[in-house]
């Protein structure tokens, strides 16, 4: 039964939130909690940095009937059947400038969209980042004007990526692994949430779980914003609650604490 004091809508990040990035599994306690939320009448959504093809590899979509998907850090919005509702692409001038900055600083980058392109040779940072995702390393290629909605740039853990922050029109979100997400300025998981909920004529009142800097807008605008204890310190400093580690039944415990289940 729905607790009327809690937002009915709940958004979940995937990597390091639902999906353990070490064992590459969704803990059983989390799966059980998600199923109980559905039974209790709550409406659940995904909000992930992954593009569609890499999200589907996780099989998270098979756990419960989700009500919509915010992917590529908010650049792409899908309904419950993966019909595309909104899709925002990064402009060609920004992509060209980013390539120049990456080359000048010897930083490998990946362009994601309908086609996924690794623009530079594989290095240790690339290998570590895609091991974090438990996915194959994309094929190397060249940018030929394809439609691109997100970028990864690769560097050491805790690297600031200041080279890219100076590019006007882009937002940079360092991750918990050896990469940073880069998307168009003004696009975020929160912007995707507002587009999806407006499309569904639903009020922008929701609970959200996340772990990284690309979750900051989603968490800070949430009615109840929850960071994972295994997550980024900046995010945790701005969350309403901090859940226990993903492998310590953090999501299930927090949902019980908040009387969702």
C-alpha cells in the first residue's frame, strides 16, 4: 500500500546503485525491494548514464516492469516500451572542439549515439572503465558527423578533467571509475525526468537513488534524494539521506526506513 507521505514516483541510477560494479549483479535484496515497490503501487523509472544498447546488457529491465527510462544522462528519454520520446544531440562544433582539446592533452575519448565510436587507441583507463561497466570495449574509429548524444573521456580516478570544463556548452561529470561523462550543457538526468513526467502529465515530485556526480541534479531536485554510501562525496554532501553500501542491502534498508516497503 502506498504511503501518501512519500512521492509515488521513484528513479534509480544503475551502475553502483542498482548494479554492483564489482560483481556486476543486482543484489537479491534490491531485486526483492523493487518487486515489493511494484506490489505496493509505486511507479518506478530508470535514470542512467548508459546508452540503450549498454543498458540492455545489464538485464535490469527484466527485473520489474519499469515505467520509463532516462538514458545517456538525460539525453534520451524512452517510455516503458523503449519508444523514444526525446533525443538531444551534441552539436558538431562542440564535438569538433572537444576532439581538438582531447588531442592536445592526449586524452582518449568515446562518442556514443546510434553508433558507438572509440576515437583513440585502447589504454589502461579505457580497459578499467569498461570493466566497471562489464561491457566490451567499443571499436576504434573516426568521427564522421554521426549523431552523438554523450561522450566519455578517460583518465585517472579522481581526475578533474578541467581541459573540458573550459568548453562552453558542455557539462563534465567525473565518475567513480576512470572516465568522465560529458553531455550538452542543460541536459541532465533531471532534465530528462522533467521531460518524461511532463510528457506523462505527472507532477515533478519524486524520490531518487544515485551514486555519482552525474546524479547531482536528479538528487538535489528530488523530493527525497538518496546517495549510496559507496558513492561520490560531493553527491553525498547534497543528498537528503545516505543509504548503506550497495552490497550491504543499502537500497532495501533505506526503502524500509522511509516506509516504502
